[in-house]
């Protein structure tokens, strides 16, 4: 099993350059996998997502009945688990089964009641179910500047996935040099 290490011998990369950019995450992941398969030291590689946005996919309408049914399902599972835990302390198989079924029944009734009441008191403000995800519009594969030429040679020698769109890299601001003083931008200068 691979372990993540945060020891002092782990390289910390500050100056990273764009190797290639894609419009989807699986393509960026395949590019890094290709580098890894070729023996490239992937600890110098980062997948960087930018242009983040929230996507909420509506999965259906929620009514009081559907809310009660969903609550009943969750309550039944919870009740069955509690019943199994308590059933461990019984002496016969029949009493174990009866206890699990009884707890599942009460969990179903309680879950349905809570689901109904919870949805009823929202007053129709959110009558739909949805699934949310944060996605990026662009995925750049960044490599340490010292390894950029080697990574380009490896990536150019491998096959390109047919279902991807390579995005042009953004212009670089140059290397990061922590010893240099920061320059003031035009908005921070005082007008005279």
C-alpha cells in the first residue's frame, strides 16, 4: 500500500510550468499516467484545475410523499442496524430476527414521519432534489521547471487520447524568485 509522505525529503516545487492543458480531468489524469508509465518522476507533476464552477444537476421533483418514502428507507436501514446490534445480546435466533424486524419497522415509521414533516415545513421553497459538484473548465498539467524539457519529450513520444481537446497554455509570469522585492502594480501607485 502506498503511503503519502510529508517528511523533509519530499520535494517542494515552487516554480512549475504548464506542460499541457485539457478541457477534462480524465485527459489530464491519462497524461500524468503516461508520464508515470514512462518512468518520469511524477512527484514533480501537479494537475491544476482552474475556472471553477458549481454544477447542480436536478434529479427530480420532491413531494411530501417522496420525502416520506426517502425518510422511510433511511429509517428502515438505521432501525435494522440498531436491531442487529441489540440482537447480539439475545439468546435465540428467533428473538434476534424478531428484534431486527421490529427495529426496522419502527425505523421505517419514524423515518417516514421525519421526512414528511421536514419537507412539509420547507413551505415549497425547494421542491426538487439535486446533485452538486465543483468542476473546472480547464485542467493544466504542471511540471517543475527543472523537469519541463524531459516531461515534454516523454509526452510528445506517447500516444494522444482521441477524445480530448488540448487547451493552449496561459502565458507564464516567469519564475518565482522569493528573494526579490515585490513590484507595485499600476493600481497601487498614487496619482500626483
